[in-house]
């Protein structure tokens, strides 16, 4: 999770949520609910992702969360590239 103010990263917090492991534990609806709950609890406004399925993309649109797709490289480089920030 990254906070950005005036084009500068002001905080960086990595949280291991285990979504890739939990994805196949239960239904898609349960997985989507876990993700939505986390995003709401942490007031996430934008996501930088490598891949997102159609159902999750629809949910992000419904939640009003902007998604930056096709991220590559390490997380910091992907965030900087997606948000147009300097390294």
C-alpha cells in the first residue's frame, strides 16, 4: 500500500494477504468478498496489477477503484510506472 502526495511516495507498506493461495479455497464470490473487504478497510483508491480477471475488474469498477493493469518488474518499479512517479 502506497500513499502519494504531490507526486511523491510518502509511505510504503507491504501486506502479505495470501490472495493467490486463497483464490482456489472456496468460490469466486468468497474470494472477491475478501478482496473487497481489504480494499474498503484500507481505503484503497487505485490498484497496480499484473493480471485481473473480468469478474474482479467489474467489482473494481463498481467500487470506483482505478486499476492500472499489465504491471511488470518489482512492485516499486510497477507503482512508479503506473502512477507516473520518479524512481
